[in-house]
């Protein structure tokens, strides 16, 4: 996640403020820098970390240190790690976000079409495979011609598909463009944000990467 967010920031995709560490004491210091309230997130190569106890909210810097101490070194088991789990060597300490809506956004290669597609859904923060099975109508897919790239009307189509209007829709369309550029220029197989959030003040931010 923290490496994904470093790439996102390089391409102008908004992310929450935060830093990665392998020390509980440094987690405390980072939380203090962020205003004393934060979220501590295990950094492993697997999703579903929250369900396995790898994501904890901290309402003070001391709580952040305690949360980091619990998470660092744990063998985190999630639906994506298999029964053996993965050992947590780093945590990401991030500011808390004022979430109004949680959305889903990804760019991936559709091997059938031989083109990248933008996949988006209003049902963010959930298991997207589950959404695809139970509510396929909630998923918007837009195929991108690799020679033309993402066209402005397609970015607006994705924003509309996410149920966004006005300023938030314009910000989301711009973010989709930035994400597509990151996907192409880093030669990625997948660029995924779950959840992509709209804050109460109308900002569009990649809460995960």
C-alpha cells in the first residue's frame, strides 16, 4: 500500500498524509505529527487486512504506539494470504479521513478485449468480487483504446458511473486520468483503489492503494 501510494502521489493522485515505519515508538511520533489521531495499517502483499486485525484506529499517539506494537511482528492471516499468513514488518501510520462516501476504482488489462479497462463501482470498501457476483449492475466498465489513451469523455463517464456530480465529479474525472497515466507509465498489471473516498469537504482521495 505505501509503495502504491508513493507512485500515486508522483502522478498527482491525492492520498492521506502519513509515513511508514517498523518501530512502535516512531509510529507514536508520526501520529503526534498528524494531530494525535490516526490509523495504523499493516503493510503486507495481501488485501483484507482489516478483517485479520491488521488495521487499527488510534485516538491518541499512545494508542498508535500500542496498535503498532500489536501489529508489528504478527503473522497476519487474511482471505488472500492463505492459512500461513504473512509476517508484518512495517506499518503505515496515516491521518484519519472524514469519509462521506466509499467508492471502488481500478484499471486492469481485459485479456479478452486486449485493452485496459477502467472498472468503477459505487460499492467501495467491499469485496469487489462479491459485488460482481451479487450486484453486477453496480460495476461500470469502460474499455480504453491503448493508442488513443483515456479520453476526457470516458473519465467523465466513470465519474458519472460513480454517482458523482459537480465539483466532486470533476475531481474524480481528473483522478481517473492521473491513475490511467500511472498505470500505463509504470507498466502495471493492476492499479486499484478500494476504497476511493469522497470526504465531507468534497475532496476525492485514494484511501488505499
